[in-house]
C-alpha cells in the first residue's frame, strides 16, 4: 500500500508539499499540484481513509459503528456509550451497519473523513481491507462486543462460555436432551463462539449436537423464524431451541406460535442477549444477559485512553444466565437481569 513518502518520491516533491496539496493549501504551485495529483492517481494512494489520519486537532467526537440499530442489545449499548462519552466530554456519531459489511465500511470511511477523534466498532464480518487498513494506521479504535482475530486492536467484550454451560446444565437438569441452536454468522466471532460453547457444553454432558439441530442464522428475526420452522419439520424436533441472539429468538417464537404450539408446553425457548421485553412474553424467556452498561463504559474509557496516548488493555466481562419460565421451569421469578 502506497504511503505519503511514495507519493512524494513519485512526484519529485517533499512530503510537506504532498501534505499541502492534499489539504488544499494555497501556497503550492500549480506544477507541483499537478504532479502530486498524478502520483496519487498512479499509486492508488487514499489520503482520506487513513494516511491523512483522523484529525489535525481533536474534535471531541467519537464514532460508533454498530451492527444493527434495530437489535435492542445494540440500541442499549449505543445509549450507554453516548452516556459515558458525554461524561468524558465527547459527542458520539452513530453509524448503523445493518449487519452489512459494505455499509459498515461506508460509515467508517465517512466518520474518519469527518475527523472524529476515535472509533468504536462492533464488526459485522471478519474484517474488510478498509477495517484492517484503519487498524494498521494507528487510528484510535476499539472493538466492542465483537472483534477480529489477528488485529492489534483493544477488545471490550463479554465472555458467554460459562453462561452457555450454565444454560445447558440447567436444561439438562429439567430433563431436556434434544437441544438445538440457531447460530449467528460464522464470519463473526460471537456467532462462532456461541455455537462452539453450546457444542462443548453438550459434549461434557454426553450429548451430541447433530447437524439437523444447528440452524444457520444472521442475528436477525427472519433467520430465526426459518431455522425454527425447519426444526419443527424434523421427525424428532428438539425439545428446546436456543437462539444465539434476541432477534432470532423473536423469530423463533413467531414460528412456534404460527404452528399453534405453546412455549414451553410443546417446545422450550432460550436466548442469548437478555432484553427488557423478555419479561413481558408469555411465558417470560430464559436468557443469557451481557453486562451492557459495563461493556459500553469500558469501551469508551479504553478509546479515551488511546486518544490520550495511553495503552489500554482489552476487557472481558462475564455474561450470566437469567432463569425464567420458557424452558419448563415452574417456580422461576419473572425478573429481568440487572445491567
């Protein structure tokens, strides 16, 4: 990838002259400007995205690119990010990727061109070339909830492994043996991590996870509906469906009710990502809760440290199981998890 020094060498000018051209400084001669523009075109240099960096001076503005603003988990995360950023003297501009990597890149590019001071991202995929370019540029950036292995970027996330183990043990204790999962996209770390934790927890109890009991979802409701419809058509449907996020759980619930079935009498339902409306379903849904407020605050503080030249550590917080009554529990309270 060409850098500003390569452009200077190609154009036969100094790095300072290249910088002045890129920033439309009036003191550059027309001849030098023409040569720099030609060199930029020839080398494919992209000053706006990275090499011009985020800023020449702090704007006290942070960018937040979330995976899906319609997902209540990310809506709540954005709320607490804005709250913590405001407490530290920052404003926040939010971009909604809608689980689409190309839209994620659009928002990141736009935010950087607006010279934000730092960037919080919940990656929608395994890392686009632009994402990697930004990470390698020294741009202050923190991953929150999801991350991209191999990139030297601080990560603030919840570890749901123990909570998934608790859920599987809980279901096993209720007498359930046929357990299915609606997994998130394998290209995301959370999608892969949750299905592997579920498989490992089943294995510890001597239970298998047949391919027929793995539904491929995309963290959105329609995929949860489709996966559950397929589960219900099996000769031996699962006794419990575990949706790896809340929107897929909503889709699963729609599919179950469309068949005239009842939760938990005919089939149980559990979800990853506890949200407020889970206590208002009939019955209230057993779920794994992430500490959303703590994640948001830790992510903003880590990004503020980076902006100020300090080196923050990655943060991993535990998720926890919240037992309600959607899997055949009889005496569980109808509480919502605390945040």
